[in-house]
C-alpha cells in the first residue's frame, strides 16, 4: 500500500545521500527519521539536489516534514528558474553540473 511506497521511496532517497558531500554525522541525522516522511519529501529532486538538500536539513536539524517539503520545493524552483535564466541568456551556463541525475 501507500505506507510501503513511502518507505521504499525513502530508502531510494537515502541511498542517493551516500556521497562525499555529506558527512557520516549528517547522514546519520536521517536514521531516526525513516518513517517521518522527511526523506520522502526529497523524492522530487535529482541525486545531486537531494545531497544538497539533505546536507542543509541535517545541518539545520530539520525533522519536520513540512519544513523538508518547503526546502525541497524551494530548491526545485530555484533550479528551474536558473535553467530559464540560462536559456534566456541572463545567466551563464553552469556547464551541465545539474544535468546529471544519477540514480533517479
């Protein structure tokens, strides 16, 4: 059911947090938050964005689902706006840093 999907998605998101960007302590922040939905809220982000958002959430000590959702949406909106700005020539291209979304 839905509960299973949420847990599966949370575990998929957690796997993408395994990168050099996050320290073990930052990753450990999410261990007690498995069933809370915090990780589930990062599902809309690609792997690169998840690590950025995950690092931020861990450093800020965020364990609230709504707060995690706000952070994920804000990041998604910012990336989307940046791409629009680049497309319109208002911002230099980042050389494809955000184009690679491994594990999505």
